[in-house]
């Protein structure tokens, strides 16, 4: 149904501006009318057409799909305009798609009437040519503009690529993390033309953001909780915040501005992701010098992010390797010191022979042994184990060796010796540092061995006549466990071929691939089988049995063995 309003508007269609009233009235009788709802397709690209469309109400858009699948807007037509004329002129299929942008009223004129109108109305034909000429000129201008924009875009992208390549070289110019933070931020600010900025890194253990900034001339570390403030929000969510007015964002903290007199206006805050797309830091850029931060700025920072992340990871790996080498160097020096404290020679006594070894699980350890000569007939044998492993235990082991030596040369009994050592340890060692120790005072003339124990492993005694073993249960408290130390003292007389085995818990707690421990029973069995040999042979057999049992499992604890064997 033709509405009066639509028909009246049709009279003002650009094609009928110069057509006389009589001709228009005759054309009007031949028109059809169609109604379209918003977003409805009116004409499809490639379809056949035999009608001219005269737009009376609403707007339509003319689109062309590219070979890449995206649609380009060719024209936006308003009431009083027309479309579909080319198909009537050249007889070819539609060359674009027409979609209603609003609810539309369209009048249609069939091809045969359109051709008669061209023949009979010179003003109509001229106006059609004029409009087509204008549209062609506009299309030419649009095409040239697109070419210029494409060329400009290509040049801009090439410049960005050059900038990115330069930036990549810059951010890979140092392996110092502190310098690298500044280099990356300066590069980002230069590209987006920002005034100031901060590059935060994420400390996952603390759930904090941190960075290094200059306050005056001092380079200080600053920290922010994850999720708090603008940078904390970006780190927690991964969102990009492009803020045109900082003071209108409730997440912005103006304290820094108040303290420094700086005026923050625009902010671009973006996550920094590594090659696995994990957020490892945050870019916070302030005050673009001209206008606000753009989508191109965001795109560049995203491209820079992966290169910056790789550079930072390389710097961290370098720092870890540097520290590892430094620690190895320090451990090597510590091991040399510790090895120098181990007796270089075994005692030579008239009625005893000795064997000893100590194997650290790490470069240095907390086990120790010593032979302290009291006179020509007496030696004090020491075996001790500091709680813990590695360098801390080794340092304490070195200290306790000195304490035990200082008490031994005073000539006290082993029991008094341990109690005196405990008083020194309680006064000078950390409260959590516990040391087990066992002392064996060997008297070559009487063949007596006096043993006092401070929480250490019970000695194993081998009797040559019966080829049997027994455990000497001499009890006591570990050093530094309490002020009033309790420790027992026992005297053992050894016959020819008898021996005492002192050791650390690394022997019986050594595991195999099944998670089973070597154990005391297996240890005693080895001593029983090989105790008839020399002290050195017995030591070697014990070590061999333990190593065979643990084959395929790295040593997890320090191992110390001292053999005291009575001879003729």
C-alpha cells in the first residue's frame, strides 16, 4: 500500500527532479511498493535484476565482500536516492549487496518501463547520467583514497616493524635485570611517545608486583599487591586499560602525584606475556605527549611484550647461572677448607690400627671425624654429625671440631669432655643447631676403649673369637639439646682382632630404588662377615655393600665410618 507521505517523497527523488508533472504522474502509475525491516537483505550480490529501486523512507547500505571475507561499505543511501540501475543498463548480475539499515519503504520500476522512460524523457536520462557520473567520480576518489591509505598504512607498518626490530636489539643488549627494566621501559615510551612509565614484574611467591625506580638519586625497589590499583588489576586479570583521564578512574591512586607534583593524565596499562601467554609483568605508561594512547600503541606494546619477556627470562637464567657458578666456587673453597680439617694420616699405635672415611652427600657436609693424640699411649677418636646438610652443616661441623679438640687436650674423661663441649655450644651456637657426637678414648697399654655418647649412633663391636657382633647401647643427649646434659660412659676391653665400628646414620638410612633402607641388621651382618679382616678392609667392605645396595639412587646423606681394631 502506497502511503501519501512516501509518494510525496518519491516526487523529490533525485531522478525526477527535472521530470515534468505529467511524465511523473504516468510513471507513478507503473510503480510497485515494497517494505523492508532493518537488517533485511534487499539485493544480493550476483543475483539477476529487472527493477529500479527508489528509496522513499529509511536508509540502506551497499556492501561488497572481498576475497578475504570481510565486507567493504561502498555507499550509504538516504531517502530520495536510488539503486539497482546498473543491472538495468548493462544487463549483468548485481555487483553488490544492499541491506536495509532502517525499516524502509522502496518503490520499484520494472526494466521495460525504465527503458521507455529513458527513451521518452530526456531530463530523466540526463539526470541519470549526471548521478552515475557523480557516483563514478566519488568511486574514483574513494579508490584513490583507499590506495593512498593503503600505501600510508604499509609505510607506517614498515616503520613499526623497523622500530620493533630496533627495540628487539635494544632489549637484548644487556643481561642485567635492573638495567633491562629501564631499557625496556625507555624503548616502550619512545615508541608510543609517552612521558613516564614503570615496568612491573610479578613475584609469584609473594603475590606482588615489583619494580626498581629512582627516587632522587637512589635506585629503590617498590612493591604492589596483585589486584590492587591499576597495575595490580591488569596483572590479575590480563585486561588492557587505556585511560583517557586518570582522575576519573576509581582504581587510580593520586598519592604519587601529590608527593611529587607530577600530573598524571592518560594511562596505558598492559600485561606483559611470555611465549606461553603467561603474564609475567605489567607495562604502565603515562601521559602520551600528543593526545591519548591509541590502538596502534597497544598493538606495538603487545608485539614488544614477547621480546621483552624473552629478554627478561634470559637475564634471569643468566643471573641464576652466575649465582650457581659463584656458589659452586664458594662450595669448592669450603670443601677445600673442610678437607684440610680431616686427618691426613691415620694414627700409628702399638696395639691398635685405624681406618676412616667420610663421604659427603653434597659438595660439603655435616659429618666429621678426628683422631686427637693425648700422649704416646692414648688417642681420642671423635665422630660427630651436625643436623642438616650442605654448607650450613659444614660450617657448624668445622666449629664443633675446634670445640671438641679444645676440650680433648684438657685431659678430661670422654663424659666430662662432652659436657664441657655442650656448655660452649650452648653459649655460641644457634639454638636449633643440634650435634650428635661419640668419643672413644683408646688406651693402647690396657686395650681399653672408654666411650661416651651424645645422642649418636650406638657403636658396633666385633668379637674375633666368636666372629659375632654386639651393639654397645651407651646413651646420651645431643649437644645443644639442653643445659644439663645427660650422657653415659662405658669402658670396653678389646682382645686381639676385636674391633669397634663408629659411624653416622647415613649408613643404615641409605635407601635403594625400592625405598628400602640399608638398615642396622644388614649393617651388623656385613661387620660379622668381614670383621676378621684388617680395619681398612672392613671399612672398604662396608662402603661397597652400601653402594651396591643403593645402586641407581643418589647419595642423600653424609656417610662416615671409623674402625678401631685391636692388633697383637
